[in-house]
C-alpha cells in the first residue's frame, strides 16, 4: 500500500499554521509575563468591587 506524496497546498498550510501558533504562544507569553510582574510588585492591587475606596478620594473632599 503506497501513500500519495503531500501536496504543496498542505505544506504551505502547515507552515502558516505553525507561524500562527508561534504568534499565539508569544502573545500568551507576553500577557502571562505582564501578569506575573504586576502581581509580584504587590502594592495597591485594587479591583472594581462596588465599594468606595478612600485611596481614590482627593484630599480636599474628605
């Protein structure tokens, strides 16, 4: 039983898929790295939690 050789279209499509995969891995790596840096710095990590935060109120309006 013999297999047919791979068509040129499939070879080009494989190259594009590998390129797109590398771009997606790079994007995920950048987002992950930025997240790790943000979390490891600590400090004021405040999220929107539907309560008033005194840190955001200007000094004159206390």
